[in-house]
């Protein structure tokens, strides 16, 4: 990688570490409820990896092991932003899917869009019966995915103008994976309201845990596990990292000011480009919960919106929700 690219990436990392984003537009409040267990009951739901709000108390979650979409009923207190009640309903099989990681509800068509790490691919289904509506073309550069580090995220903004996804960790042609000393360079992919690709930007994650990694277990990782599209073009990235102390979850606001559209850059390794800036809004570590999905939810008093996290209970971890509140910065 050329010196110019290294300098740009280092500058972006330093800016994020310092929280130095002059154009910050959002804040995140934690109402203090903490993790809320999401019991599967007799639904068989497991390894829920993505979540999307569909209005009222209705959410949809996808499983990366069952190729199903599960309706959820989650009641959020509009005054406090805490969860009053949560339950999982029977899932609907989505034919042609294998490893579902992200989900976005399209209210205009009453459909769900899902990102599949296998392929990779994005498809649109009717959640009532699982019928396939269409397959959305993914830019060819994503053929360079690394196994199990593909399209982990999916989010449709409230104005239904843009759909977003990203690879979890660096594509094979874009450079090395994350390490204790360097983050992972991923591509944020935007689609327009007709779901045609219309922009791509580089995002640099934080390095993995510096207090020790699970060496030799295939868990040394720091990547983007979901995106949350906000009103007026705002975007939040959910970064997840594995370490000896458990899992580190961070939420960053993304700022595209001055960033390079890398749609036509075949390889980021050795290229000259400006990645997006990011500002840390919230972080926590969990010893036994893997929060890898996030979704914007209903309005909260005071001008905020609910922000719901969901965890994947694979590897004997807990299946749980975590309520937050995202508000415009004052």
C-alpha cells in the first residue's frame, strides 16, 4: 500500500479515536435498561443476526443458520425508550437463502430485503409467505469476499431513498484483515430507491482488541456487522470486535465530507483515496452477548428515535435485545 493511502487511513483512525468530527449530527442515549433476553419459545429461532422495524410493535429478524425471517413483537416505551415486552413469532422460510445477516423492511412494497453472505447476494421477499420478489444486483467487486466476512449489514433509510450494505471485513483484493494494530478497510455500498448501485466509500474499522485475542480460534476480528440509515442521509456503523474479555460493540456516526467515491477503484490496496470520517457515539463490552444487528425504531419523546440492537446466540452466547435512543445533536 502506498504511503499516501497509509497516511489517509491513519488520519481517519486518529480522528475517530479522538471523537473529532466537526459535523456530528447525532447522539446516542442509553436508557439504562441493559440487555433484555429474547426467548425463542417454541419458534426454534436462533442466531438472529439482523433486525428491521416495520412499524408499530412489528420488527423482522433474520437467522444466519435457518434461512428464515422471524416476525418480532417489541413494545418500546415512548417516554423512556426501554423495552416493555418482546417476543418471537414463527419464522418464514426464504427459498434460495443460506446465510442471512442483514434485513431491511420496505414499507412501500411491504417486503423485506435480506443480505446473504453466501454468494454474496441481496434479495427481496414477501414476509407473509416467503415468496421471492427479485434479486438485487451487487457490484462485481464483492466477488472478492473472504469467507464468512461478506455482506453482514443492510439498512433502508426512513425516506426510502437509499439502501446501504457493506462487507464485514476487507475484501481479498483490498488489503489485509484486521489485526491488533490495524483495522479493516471495508466498502460502504449505497443503492438508490430503485435498488441500483449509486455510490461506494471506504470505511476503516478500529483494530481488534489490544488486551489479547482468541488466537488460533478464528475469532481475531474487528469489522462492520450492521449499518443504520438515519433521516436526511445520516448513517451509523455498528462495529464488533472479539477479544479475551468478550465482545466489544461500538456505534459510529459516519461523515462523508471529502470522502472518495471508490466505485471505480478496483483495488484499495495501494490506491490513493480518502476514507469516510467517523465519530464514536456509544460503546460497551459484553462477556457473553454478540450484538451484531441494529435498527432504527419508533419515535421517542424529546425528538429521538428508538435504536434496537439484537444479538446472535451462536457459540453458546445469549440471545438478547438492547434498547438505545438516537437523537439529533444540539
